[in-house]
C-alpha cells in the first residue's frame, strides 16, 4: 500500500514548526514526488488566531493575526510547479464547534470558502477541499456541519472532491499534551459502526472520501476497524482511504517519527482491507529526508525499500 | 526590532545540554555576531549543586560539584576574542529564596560576587551583571534581594550595569515539567502594574534594566503589558528591554525553537512599544545554525531575512 | 572508567526509534569499537507483542507481530564482523511478571531460550545472556525467576555468562511517561542493602554480574549506593558493573543525551568504588556520532577527550 497524499501541517496544533521558507518547501515537494505522493492537503487554513493566508474575513471577524507569508499561495504555486494536487483545509475556530456553536463555525467557514475560492480558485492545482473539523464520534451538530460545508465547497468549485479525516476513538485516544498514552473507555467495534453508519448516512452526498487516522487503536485491532470502515464507505458510496500516521504515539516525546515496523503494519492492514488510497499525516516532519527529526530520513529510506518490493 | 543580546543557558534548568566544547562555543559566538548580537548573559553561574566555574565558596558552603570546565573563563575569553560584552549571572540556590530565606540567598551571593570579581574582574569583556533570581510578582523579600545584590555588584565593579529578567504572570505561566500549557488565574494588567510599580520603586537605584520575558501571555495581549512595562521603566528611569523567547511554549515537546511568525509578532510588539533593546533566551539552542535542533537553523534563516528588511 | 559495553535498545519501551537499516547499524558498531566498546547487549528480545526476531514461540503463544527484520541475526552477524560479543536479552512480557504470574514469565522464556540457542547458538559472537526483567526491590517471585532463567541460559549454552541490570529505587524513580522528575519515598541505603543482600543470596549461582543503572539517585548519593553494591557483589562473588545511563533524567524532554559533566561524575563514582566494568544504556541514541540526537555526537566528542586523559 503506497502513500500517495500527505497533509501539510500548517497551522499546527501540536507539532513544532520547522521554519521552512520557499526553498525548503520546494525541495520537500520534490521529495514527496520521488516516492509517489501526488497530492497535498492543507490540514487547516487557520486555528484560533493563526492563519495560513491573509484572510480579510478571519482577521476582521476573529481577530486573527496577519501571517508573514501567504502559505496557501505558496503551496498552490509549488503544487502547480510539481504537478501535484492541492486540497484546501477549512478554518478550525478551535472553540465554536467545540462549544456546541456549530452554526457559528459553519457561517464563518462559508465566508472563508467564498473568499478562498475567489482568491485562489483560478489555480489549476486547486483540486479539492478538506473539512478540517476532526471528530471520532457522532458529536453535536457535526453531521450538519460536514454536510453544509461539503455542499458549499462543491457547489462553488464545480464539484471538486471533499474529504474528512476522523479518528477511531480507541485506547490511544489521549491529548497530545497529556502525559498518558492510553485511556480506559475505548470505543467498541459495535459502537463505532453504529455511529459512523449514521454519520455517513448524513454526509455522503457532500463528502467524497473518509480517511480515518490509523493511530488510535492497537495494531492487532486494525483489521476489525478497517473492515467496518471499508464496508460502511462502500454502503454509502464513499471512497475509503487510510490516514497512515507517520509519527509514533507510544513514546513519551510527543511526537517523533514512527518506527518503520509500525507504519508497515498499518499500511499492510489497509491493503488487506482493500482501501482505495493511503495518505499520511504527515510527510514533512516525519517522513522527509530534510526533516529536522533525523529519524524521518531513515524512515524515508526504510519506506523506499518497502515500496520498491511492492 | 533587532536582537542584540542573548542569554547563555549554563547552568540549565530545563533545556537539555548540547555538550559543546570550546570549538563549538567559539563558532556560536561568531554566528551571534553575524546577526548583530554583541552581548552574552550567563543565565546563572550555578543552580543547586551544579556550577559554571570552580567556585570555592559554593563548593565549600553548598557542596556544589566541581565542574569539568570553567565556563565563565571560557565565555569571557570568547567574548574578548569576538569583541562582545559578557554579563555574569548570579548563583541561584533554587531553595533559599524559594523558601523565604532571602537573607541566606543574599549572603551567599555577596561572597560569589566578591569571588567572581576578584577572579575574573580583570577581563575587559566583563561588562555587567545579571541578577538571576526570576520572579513575576512582588514575592517575599525580592525587592531587598535585588537592591542589595545589585548595589554590591555595582559597588565592587565600578558601577557596571545590572539587569533582571522577570516574567509576566500570564496564562502560559506553567512549569516546564508540567503537561499543561496554560493556567486559569493569570495576572491582570492592573495587578501587574501595581506590583511592578512597587518593585521598580524599590530597586531602580541598583538595577539598570528590566527585560521581561515575552512568552507567558497571548500574542494579542503583548501590547497591553508592554505599554505598562515601558511606562513604568520610564517612570523609574530604568531601561526597558524585551527578552524575546526563541522557544515555543505552545507545544507538547518542551521546548523546541519557536515558529518564526510568533517571534516576529513579539519583536514587532516590542518595537511598537518603543523598547530600548531586544535580547533573547536563547541563541545557542533555538536560533543557532549549529543547534542540535535543526529547526533553529531555519529560524536563523528566517530571522536573517527579517532583519535585512528592517 | 571506560565504557566497554552498551545495550542495544531494541525493542524499546520509551526511546523513539531511529529506523536504522543494516548500513547504519554496521557503522554504529564501528563507532562503538572506536571508543573501546567490545560488547553489545540486546535490551530485550521482545516486549508485549513486538519482537526482535521471528520467534515461532512468541508469535504462536503471545500473538506477537512478525518482525520485518531479524535483528538478532543482524546483530550477531555484525558482532562477528566487528569482533564483538553479543548478549541476548530475554523476552519481557510486560504483563505476567508484573502481575505476579512469575511462573508464566519463566515458562515462556524457557522456550525462548531453547528456541534462540537452537537458532543462533552457533554464532561465535553469541557470548552471553541478559535477564531483561528490570527491578529495583525484592519483588514477588523475582529471585526465583532470575535463578531459574539464569540457570537454564547457562545450562544450555555451556555456562555462558548472565547478568541483570536493576535500578536503585532512588528519588528519580518515576515513569518515563510521567511529567514529574522525582518522588518522595526513595529507598534508604539500609533498605537497599537488606533487599539486595537477600536477592544476591538467591541468584548468585546463576547470575554472573549485576549492572545497576546509575541514574535514579542524586549525584552526591552515588558513592553511598555504589559502596553497598560493590560490597554485596564481592560477598556473593558476582561481578559489579555500572550501567552508566547516557541520557538525561532531569529534563522535561524524556529523554535526550545527558550533559557530559553528569556522565563524568557517574563514571568517576564507579571508578572510586572499584567497579569491575562500565556499560551504558545506550550508545546508539545517546552517545553515537550518527544519532538522530545531535547532542549525542558532541557527547561522543567530550567522552573521547575524557578517555584520552584516563
């Protein structure tokens, strides 16, 4: 199972910044291409007050900080240069939808979508949308949010594809800032299936693909959850991707590049389940030969050996 | 706003050691100079039992460990070689003044000051003193401590300058060892002004400059606190510096180099406030092209681009 | 005191993986040799479901994951190539002996020992055994476990040497995943001596050496504990080694390479105590010039300067 897409972790929640400029990003897109990655997904265009492009909407309405660089423009240009697809990740307020003000989150993002499409929609590399609100369970008004935002993305852009990347509420679901690694009350296969059946039912018209994060369950639990994810996606005619996390959730330092053995196990599980595509969170910190984490360069080498044998 | 001074984080509380020898320090002083840093400030000459120079006083009275290298000598020599100013940071017992034994902390440091000036006062690069006890509020006998130690430093050394580097007791004031990032009971602007008015009133004769750490409040709160700091410093005829932290307080890994955007915002706030000078904690881990954290080298590049445009 | 042996931290509990292939391991064995390390100790052959060699026993009985590489074979080959000794670390279930099912832990490892000796016993570099269950106190059936497993290792292999590496239950005994650095209820010298007298009495026929980890007590407490360790080892005719930890236990990032000054203090304490040998946990992350932690390369340089002066 080969990884063909990666998130770009700008704006980050919990991964320290590498402070790359255009030259480093340009080189990284080359590295991605060299292992078959043809798509990049902006993880979110903004979080709280930090934003990735100079959004008049967000600076005015949310007091966001004027960014020093227009990363959306940069990534679109580099995607164009390297013949890659760019997906725009929506704004995550980090507060409205987390405090049950889903309509406020929707309203803001409606304006962001309008603004962004007007500003960047002419780029040939603008190929899709990522609905950046991350969930694992049927949470508040999330179905409505995904459906409305997905619909607006598609309506405005001539039906460009949309996707989400939820997590499975497994035993490794703990805050990145917590000093624990696991929790007691993991979701069961049955609960997972019931809730996602309902969610997919509500969003499948406006969300083309679902890429579950693969890092929150034990490795031997992957097959069980992947089978459900695949079956539900087929039922609702959605694409089923895996979001193969390339960072390690089992260590006290949160987070460094994953042990290759673990990545291989997760990709193999996705292959066995017959998933349509593998993407990763994310190449530039955890799998890139120019990452500040030198373990990533070695993971890159191990991964290259692996895909050569596929 | 250009950074013209940096702390040297020896002895460190919470930043892992880089294990540099003379060659690496020499190269780092060159890197500092190349971006306009002309002053280095030893963050503290000792903490608990670890000390930066073979102090007979501290080895005898506090059971401190004999150090393998005389870092004070090394830094003074390198400062001389590179035409830079060295400020000596006092000893921090980590216990006496923290347990309300301020007089004991003062007595010890009186002897340290005597010892150090006698041992190293002849260096032309010995240009000032840093009062290393860090506070954010009007704490116990701190006014008395700053005043007495500052006075003795100045008396013995022909009035060489002294400074302190407190923090603002904002919402990001949490222990570096804690897994949390924020606290609830942040100081208000009013409390901050009242307490620092009183502190400055008690110390301004013996402390020439105050360099508040800039990392404990939200970025949009900087202007409010900076305005007070500047106004109070002017009232008491002290210099007002900013201590621009070059590490990131918002991430689970405590700490890696800061996102350039954040550093820029903090320096711009200091510029708007009309501060007299910007220093940083600290160059060698977080802003140096030879830092073990490779993100620092990229931050160095971004910073160089920034100051070129000033 | 020169370090002549190192653990190989595969399978790791809490140190992120470097993702090395054969070429990197080969180079690392060369680096080890260059500073006088002639022995490598596999820290454990497996933990929970992760294993270092394709063990039919562990895959069948414990549902362990088939590893992508046979690390035991790789390390034995490289040890042979570089003229080094390899010690095999037993399997640590991470659960049976931790839940007072010592017999189950013993039974499993009896089969592992049989399997491993049959599979790899012909390697000339197979020179000993490491009993991987780590303790600090007289815990449950640990004496019985060490004695029985040590005996079986020796019986099957023509009396190859065995060793253990316990920790001292000092104030720095906290979980690597915890955000604290110290605990209140440290063991006293008297308790330590009483318990280890009893343990050594029960195991000395089957365990040739004990290598206490040196990182859990304050630096000025080392002499006291080392004197006891040495005296007890002599009493029971065991070799007394120090396991000089090359990572720093005093920092929020758990763990990065130790400050050289600390390593030197610990090695000097072992020298003063007249220990028979110094080994480390571990070279490849914390002391290697090719470590992903660049601080390790500088520690390597400082360490080389140190041993040159011995």
